[in-house]
């Protein structure tokens, strides 16, 4: 009996030692893998470089520079063309600036690099090669080089260079922000006068009180714009209300207000604080018809493709369906040369039913 107990005790200890050795071996391999992975090169997520601010010289300084470097009869259109051609080509500015700051002995400083000459030729093509009011000494032979040198001077004056004034390199220009010059957007009624037969051509007054003007989100194509003002008007004679996408009135024989969908509206309201332009709604309509996509599928497509670009804007299925119905109504009404009417503030599903009855 003693021998049997010793036998079982021996194998029990042997099994425990084997189990413990396996655990230690597993821990060894885990530690080894972690150390090996720690030595591997890992591509760290880098923040995109911040955009360079838009040039902000005083108007007097900018005016003096233009008059001293370009023709005194240069137009505002041409001046802005030159400015925005430089601002919207940051890669060209980097390449040109590098050639104006030689490092190696076999490099030559040149103010009229091939990069800037290409931009100068493009400007000449846009202006139909009529540079008599752009350059002070215009000749047919060397106008490209002369304009390229003037463009170089403009980049230096506006600070559109990855180098400081002392020649020290700072960083490449990734892009130049135009947020500071973004225009104030307002969504207004498209009609400038009253359209009723009783007071046609009468002016339309602002109906929205200044302190109550709402700020909404506007989608133009695939660009999302915030803080857009929405205005509504009113004819003080007939009390017809004018909005960006519809007109509303109250018939004399009833208290139920009616609204007329404007076929030529530039913008459509698809949410309580969300508007879209007709480029967006037309693309939505075409996409859903041509690709046989459901509202859910198009919603997923938009959110995956554009919902997180620059300004985040995730759309819901209800908003996509609203845009689809609104655009469909106006497309059908415009082709039929009719104005579609419905009760004011009617649900979108009831609008579809009214459209079927109307057709």
C-alpha cells in the first residue's frame, strides 16, 4: 500500500512540475514576442500640418505694392486672379521657393523658375495674352519671364514661402487657409417682387426679425457650410410669405394655409436646421435611380464618403428621403410646367399622396 501511495505521489509531483514548466515556457514566449514587436518600426499617426494663414497685409500696403510692381491700369479682376492663382497652388510655391534658395554649389538662384513661368503662361492664356494693362513694360518676347519675376515678388511680399525673410527654412506649405475670407452665406427667397396677380411687382419685405434669424447647416454639393442665415419675406399687401423653397398664403375662404413649391429654388430644406442645394438633391435623385439604391444605402454612402470630411455632417435616412421627395416634386412639376401646392406643414408621406392625386 505504501508503495502505491508513493507511486501516485511521484506522478502527481511530476505532473505539477510539468504543468508549471509549460506555464513558464508560455510566459517566456509572450515576453519574447512583446520585446520583438517593440523593436519593429511602427508608422505613427501624424497630424496633418496646419494650413498657412491667408495673407493679411493692410489694404494700403497691398495697393502700394500692386501699383509699384504692376501696371497702374490693372483691374481688380486681374489682381484677384493673380492672388488666388498663387494661394491655390501651394506645391508650386514650395518648388519655386526651393530654387530661389540654393544650397549646393551647382545650384543657381533664379527668380523666374520654370515653375513660376508655367503659372505666368497660364495667366497669359486666361487673359487672352492681353497683358498691356498688367505689366509696366510689356513686350511679346520676354513677357513670360517678366511676369514670372513679378509673381515671385508677390509671393515674397505676401509671405507665401516656406522660407523666412532671412532665408531660413520653416516648413513646407501644405495649404493656405481661406477660412478668414469665406463669404457670409444667406438663404433668401428667389423672387424679388410679389408674384400674386393683385399686387404683382410689389416689393417683398423682410419678415424675419433680426434677433430671430436662424443659423443652419448648408450642404453645397459635397461641401458642408455652417452658420448660414435663412431669411423669409412677406408682401405687406397680400400677406403672402416668401421662403427660399416655397411660398405660403391663406385662401380667403378658409383658415388652412397653403404652400406652393418653387420649381426654380436654389436650396431645399430637408431638416429642421439643414438645407441642401440642387446639386446635392439632383445627385441624390440620379444616384438612387441609376444605382437602384435605397434611402438607407444612399445615407450610408454619404456618411462614409463625405460625412466626416472637414466639417462633420452625418445625415439620417429621413433627411435623405426628404431630399429625394422634394427634388422629385420639383423635377416633375417643372417638366409638366405646373406649380405643385399642398397644405402647409404637411408630413412628407402625405406630400407623396397629394402628388399622386395631383398627377
